[in-house]
C-alpha cells in the first residue's frame, strides 16, 4: 500500500487525463474528468465526482462459474519444470469466528435487501485492459493450476476512490505500474466493480496464501492474483497519510463488504476463512492495508447472512 501510493503520485504527475466510462444503468456516465484532478484537490473532488456517478450498486451480472478443478500435483511432467514454491510456515489465522446464532431481524433484512440490489443492479467501471488479465490454467512452467477464485484479499485505497479509478483507467505499459482490484467500496457504501471475477486483477505483487502462489511470469516471483479476488475499501479522509491507522470504515462500507463477500463465497464456494488481507499475503513486508479494520463489524454481518455457520 505504501509503495503503491508513492508510485501513484509519480504517475499522476507525468500522465495526462484518461477517459473512463461508468456503466451505471440506465445511463452511461463519463468520469474522465477525474483525470484532470491534480494532487491538491484530489481528495474531496474525486469523492464528490464518484459520488455523483454512483447511485445503485450491485454485482456483475451472471458469471460463467469456473469449473471446480482440483489443483494437480506440482510434480514435473514431460516438458514441465518444477515451479519454485513460496515460503512456507506463513499460516493465515482468520479472526472470523463460527456462528450459527439467529441474527437480529432488522440487520438480516437490511443486508438481504442490499444483496438483492447488488445482484440485480450492478455498477461497473470499464478500466484499461493493461491493468488486468486472464486467469491462467497453467503456470509459467507448464504445470496445471486451478484458476477458480478461492481467496479474497482486502485492501484500502489510501486516497479517494476517484483516485484509484483514475489509476485503473490509465494505460500502463510497464508491468510494475499495472494495478487493479475487482471491486471498490466507497465511503458511502457504493459498490463499484472494475474487474470481472472471472478475470485476474493485479492487486498483489510478491504474495502467497497459506503456502500457495502461482508464478505466471518466470521473471518475477509468485502471486495470489491467479486465484484471488481483490476488494478495496475507500480510506477515510484522515487516512490519507503514512500513519499506522485512521478513523476506520463506515457502517455502510461494512454492510456492502458483507454482501459482496457473501455473493462471492456463494458463487465460488470458498469458506470465510479464506478472507484475508493484503498485509498478510504480502511477502515483502511493505503492505499494511487495510489499516484500522474492524473484524467484528464484518463478522456480525456475515453471521447475519448465515455465512459463518459451518453447516451452511
Ligand atoms: Zn493493498
């Protein structure tokens, strides 16, 4: 997160404004003006801009659910080479506790309503193709790998959501500059999809989850991107710095996050224990996001949606 912020500052200084299109049914809303924002007024102006472009929110329409294919053993076969394994002994311990207790009716109804909106009224932003790619079914060494999404990596934007979108719609020919998340959640709870879950977002660099990564480029180390879904929360205004924390995320953001995660877990059939953070998967020890994250706020909402009951 911190290094990315520095990189973003440099890009804003040298690049011209891109043109973005928000597909917001029923209207197409241009937000290219976000690109003309300088560093100075970027914070609230970008927020205002995206706020005006977002109303209803939702998930992508029907996805082609990827077939459940178990990952083949990594033993080298003819014409293949053994892929270097990620560092071991780095086990994720989810803060989410199992719960089958009945949820307060009002909370459950509120979240169920949001889930229906999410699924019926998707909000998408078309980003530049240089910032995402296809999921691979073989690694760079010819070994079959399972491209089915099975891990969610949580992030925060540090700057306003308009700043992140401006970066994503900007063409980035250099690998080091390419970045994206599947979904962004604004401070007001707006859900904005930028990369379809069937595609590979570039949300993490050198990274692994419970001893698993996929090397798709033999010149660089492995990453979780091939099997990850990346979800980023808009950072509050008092978090636009290098500090260790900020005032936290809004109740509307936790509501929206819970329904996005529920939608993904149901579609791709992975457990809530596979919801993790950029801080955890990052192997460089340089990413700290999302800061000031309240796992209990997420837990109570996932429980209300029945997602933390092991027998679901
Ligand atoms: Zn991150």
